[in-house]
């Protein structure tokens, strides 16, 4: 029998019970109805900003400050390429116009209105924090520590924070979804009219998360920044392939004309499905069969958004379940394909 570690089983229960009771919508963080004009991933009324994490996550913040995610806030509007895209789209203000704010900035509601407060921030990947910031680290009363917290309390803490919108890396599919939501660039006009690149075609979650953007301080001593374990990297690698398929289908769903955007999105979806099928050839995981069957049942064509979005939603639910129930020890056959350290960005 497989020996699953106790922590993993516990967390699987949290995420499974969540995905059953909340339906775990892939776009759980849709914009506030008050901001229907604003096209953003996070509800600006629930965004706390990087400063609100500083007291406890200073190390993570100092890494983040060196990354393009942070520096895009200061550099984007100065780049000739960006100005060209903006010119073609008739954009006058990068930080106020919805065509760029979705992926390059973090928007927060202030007294004076909705404003860009930073580049791609902690909350862009981990979810707007207002409703979970005071829950995710609360071990169960004064004097209780990480070590002495009861298992039941931990379960409840994770359940409540994920239910409140936290994309907790405990389920690697949740953070993979964050990456692909932006890195597939699912915006037809931005690509076809603006000339923005049609997504990071070589995006792969292990290579892109373990290099310069890595900030794994919590799991070690708080001082050192360790890459994930080989078991977790395997799980992340496969979760990334699933998320690539999910978000390529979402991008294809947004395609209305046969031009760069639609062609790219569809070929990306087909590539993602082929990769997943090849991985499944080594892994023989029933859940991957279910995902591939969803893909087999659809048509990758223009103006087919209902069918494609429904398929993406099914794949999202399976992706969450995959990361919650399939441990890296069951994925050792994929080991030779994991990007090695020299390829980490
Ligand atoms: C008052 C201290 C404090 C603040 C403020 C805080 N955190 Fe945390 N955070 C913690 C602690 C403690 C943990 C470890 C929780 C555990 O043991 O599961 C943690 C864990 C996390 C994790 C990893 C989840 C896990 O369970 O492994 C993420 C992601 C995270 N915090 C993000 C944030 C973000 C983003 C902010 C700001 C919006 C923030 N935190 C603000 C203390 C804090
Ligand atoms: C749907 C998400 C999304 C939107 C919306 C978006 N971008 Fe991007 N953009 C990205 C991603 C992801 C990258 C990184 C691509 C890579 O490195 O593979 C990027 C990269 C860029 C780059 C290249 C930056 C560099 O340093 O190489 C420019 C320029 C750019 N975007 C301009 C814009 C402008 C201008 C807008 C608004 C009109 C915009 N983007 C809207 C996702 C987006
Ligand atoms: C809110 C949108 C967004 C999310 C979420 C996001 N990214 Fe990015 N990412 C960008 C943009 C935009 C850029 C380019 C910024 C620039 O150069 O101006 C970028 C750049 C990068 C780069 C630098 C690429 C290079 O060529 O140097 C890496 C690495 C990266 N992202 C990894 C990730 C990973 C891994 C995730 C998920 C864990 C992720 N990103 C999530 C928008 C996003
Ligand atoms: C580009 C997306 C992205 C951004 C931005 C981001 N994170 Fe993360 N975060 C991740 C991913 C992916 C992981 C899991 C990495 C892994 O397992 O190797 C993670 C893991 C964590 C963890 C757990 C680390 C551990 O050792 O287990 C904490 C805590 C955390 N993030 C806090 C933050 C804080 C605070 C910020 C802002 C300064 C931030 N994150 C910004 C994607 C992101």
C-alpha cells in the first residue's frame, strides 16, 4: 500500500470538502458588482496591498521586489513596446485603463476611486486578502503555536481561508491557475489589434516558479529560500499541464476571428492536450483520463464559447481534485521530464 503522509491526507480532505461544498468556481474572485466597468481579476475592495503582509513576510517581499512582477509597476509605461501597444488601442493612461490593469497591476479601492497600487503582487497569485488575512495565520488562541495547533483547528483554518478566497499553495493547482490566467494572455483585442504577445508560449510552472520568483521561506527556517521537493515539483509539473489546458481552452473560448489570437489559443490547447496525453502514457492516473475525455468531447473552433468554458470548468474542478489527492510519490514516472535547475528562470 502507498504510504501517504498524514499532513497530505488532511489537506486533501480540506480541499475536497471545499470543492464539494463551494463548487470551487475557477473564477471565484470575480469583480464586485459595483465595478462592472472594471475588468480585473481581483475585487479591488478586498485588496489589502503588499504592505499589509510586511510584518510577517518581509523575506518574501524582498524577493518579490526584484522580480518583473513588481518592477512592471515602474517600467511598463516607459517601454517603447508598451507605448506602441497602447497607441494602437487608444490608451492614454496605463494605470487607469482596463486593457493593462488586469495583468500588470494590482488595483485597490481608495476614497478617491480605484487605483493601481503595485505591479503583480502577492494577492495576484494568492487571492485578495481582506477576508482571509486574519484567519490564515491564527493558530487557535494566545500561546498556541504552529507546532501545538490541533489538527482539527488547522483543518478548519485552511477551510475557512480558502473559502474566503485564499489561493493557498497547499493546493498547487490553485496557484497554477493564477499563473496561467495571466500568462496565456486571453485577450483577443489586446493581441490582434494591440500586437501584444499571445501569451508566454514557453511558460512552464516548475521552470518559471523555482527561479527568480521563488520565495519558499516558510517551510524552512524562515531565512533560507529552498526549492520545492522533487515530489512537489512532480505534482506541480502535472498540475501546470492541466492548468495550461484549462486556460488555453478559456482563451480559445474568447476567440471570435481567425487571426493571431485564436490560432495561437487553439494550437496551445491542442499542444497542452498532447503533452498531458504523453504524460498520462507514463503515469496512468484515472483523473488524467477524465481530463483527456473532457478534451475529446469538444471542438476547438471559433465562436464556441459555451462548450469551451464548460469544458474548462470541468477541467478546473478535476485539477483541484488532482492536486488534493495525487501525491508526488505516485508520479515518479514523470521525473525525467521535470525541467532541471539550469532551466529555472
Ligand atoms: C500577522 C502575521 C501575518 C500577516 C500580516 C500575513 N501573514 Fe501570511 N502567514 C503567516 C503565518 C504565521 C503563516 C504560516 C501559517 C501556517 O503555519 O500554516 C502564513 C502563511 C502564508 C501563506 C502560505 C500558506 C500556508 O499555509 O502554507 C501565504 C501564501 C501567505 N501567508 C500569504 C500572505 C499574504 C499575501 C499576506 C498579506 C496580504 C499575509 N500572508 C499576511 C503570517 C502572516
Ligand atoms: C491578460 C494578461 C495581460 C494583459 C491584459 C496585458 N499584458 Fe502585457 N504581459 C502579460 C504577460 C504574462 C507578459 C509576460 C510575457 C512573457 O514574459 O512571456 C506581458 C508582457 C508585456 C510586455 C513585455 C515586457 C517585457 O519586459 O518584456 C509589454 C511591453 C506589455 N506586456 C505591454 C502591455 C500593455 C501596454 C498592456 C495594456 C494595453 C498589457 N501588456 C496588457 C500579460 C498581459
Ligand atoms: C496578474 C498577472 C500575473 C500572474 C498571476 C502571474 N504573472 Fe508572471 N508575469 C506577469 C507579467 C505582466 C509579467 C511581465 C512583466 C514585465 O516584464 O513588465 C510576468 C513575468 C513573469 C516572469 C519573468 C519572465 C522573464 O522573462 O523574465 C516569471 C518568471 C513569471 N512571470 C512567473 C510567474 C509564475 C510562476 C506565476 C504563477 C505562480 C506567475 N508568473 C503569475 C503577469 C502575471
Ligand atoms: C507569481 C505568483 C506569486 C506571487 C506574486 C507571490 N507568490 Fe507566494 N507562492 C506562489 C507559489 C507558486 C508558491 C508555491 C511555491 C512552491 O511550492 O515551490 C508560493 C508560496 C508562498 C508561501 C509558502 C512558502 C513555503 O515555504 O511553503 C508563502 C508564505 C507565500 N507564497 C507568500 C507570498 C507573499 C507574502 C507574497 C508577496 C510578497 C507572495 N507570496 C507573492 C506564487 C506567488
